[in-house]
C-alpha cells in the first residue's frame, strides 16, 4: 500500500494542467485495474478545460450501490515533485505533494474494495468516481456527483481525516468566491488630483466594510485574500479589485452575504463597483440519514478496536453537494496526517490499515 501511495503521488496532477491530469488519470486507471481487475462498467466524462471524471462500477454480492468519491487533482503546480519528492520520514510519515489531500484516501478506497473481494465478504456494488477538478470547486464534476448520489444507498468521501485522532467529517462549511472590481477616474496625482477618483482609495473603503460581514457566532468568516490596483504612485488609480473568500455554516447566511455584497458602494459616486463570482459549495449540514451513517461507522470502528470521532471543519468538499440534497454522506475517511495545501503535508502510515478496514466495514453494512 505504501508503494501504491508512492506511485500515485509521483504522478503530478495539478488542477490547472490538463495534460498532466490526463496522464495521471490514465496511470490511476491502469493501477486500479491491476488492483481490482477491469470494472463491470467504465465511463469517462469530459471535463473540458478541467480534469476529466472517471466512473468505475464494480458489482457486488448485493443489489445496493454505494458511491465512493475521490479526487485526483492537487493544488501543487507542475515541477513540485522535483524539489519535494515522495519520502518516508523516520517517524513513519509519508510526505509529498498531494499525499494527504487526497491520494492516500484514493489508495485506501481501492484497497478496501480489494480486501472485500479477496476475502469474499458480502459487499454492495461500488461506484468509484474520480474527479479532476475538486480543488478548484468541481465546476465539471458537480453534476456527476449529484446525479450518481441520487441512487446510492450512501456516499463515502475519502478526503483526508481531521486532526491527529483522524476524526470523521460530518459537517463542513459552504464556500463562496467573489470578486469586487472598482473603476475610478485616472488623473495626475500632482497636477490634477481633484479631477481623479481613486479606485484604490475606494477599494480600501470597501474592504473595511467587507471584513465586518463575518459572523463568528454563526460560523461565518469573510476573508479578503487578494488585492490589486493602480498603475503608478503618481497616478490617481483608475482600477482596483479584490478577491473574497466566504465560509458559512448556516445556509441562510448565503442570502445575507449576497445582499450585503451587492449593496457595496464607495462614498465617491464617480467610482463604480462590479461584483462577480458566487457560491461554490453549500454547507454540509448533517441530515438524519448522514447521522445514521456516522453511527454505523462508529460501530464498525468499535469492532476494529478503536473509537471513531466526528468533527466539523471549515473546508468544503464534494460531500457538501450530496448533503445539500438531503442524502446520506460521510466524509473524512481518508488518510490521517496534516498539512493539506502546505509543505508539511504528510500522512501517518500506521493509520492506513485501520482506515482501510473502516471503509471496507462500512461497505459491508450495505450488503446486508
């Protein structure tokens, strides 16, 4: 399993590199066939400029179907592997770009199904969906996630676990990505400053308002993460803009944030503002079916000799789409480690067998 993890990590799959995504997906498909044999059904969905989606169905001993979601794209640009190769540290951690988010989870999902097949244990049909655009909001894969989860008895998301205890993720915040563009009037800053209307000054005024839109008591956070504008120090800026990340735990907060952002106006009426972007993912709020799914996972874990815990996290995943439709979903079944999207990204190898067994055990629940 460790060698398979190395194989997956050593195929770079940046979200914005279609060529590498195609190469990586071909390698992942071939590897899956080596571990599980050819699927009973295979469909590849064109992602356009984004990574394609690969849908593999392996029939089981029961008529029910469980959807397993994994993404193979990573946030790491091409060439990262050359300066940060896959390696195993002295304390038993595997490090490398994408190892935690989420190639370990992908590896564990395939091995969980292999475990059930080799031991000839009861199992449902497993539909494995591999997507190549999760890290950029799943613009191409979202319709397929929603379509395939409709007929699934449950959806298991093999994203990385949370914290050192490897907690399962039963709640996630929803996310919105917005851009505010400000158009002012350019002028010479020394000769005719009054003839200008600074887009930079207006944006600074708006940013202070934007940052007050958060509501910590409701779990809403608003972050202005990117800002740009102007052409030179002695020019009254004609244009400026900022990128905003919004996270919400309560669905109703989306309407409030929409209203507040749409109402943004600077005090200088000569300056015009334009709002673009929107909500990327709805919040993942536990529904009764998902609560039952977690309880089943906890029972399986107890049978394996450990305690499964749950948590809520600020990051979003494809599980958000499933939860928003009221369907059973459980997230965080992947690797235990830390450092998603950071240079200290790693998984702890000692946890891999137990996590794989948990996935396998959950699948058997749906074969009864």
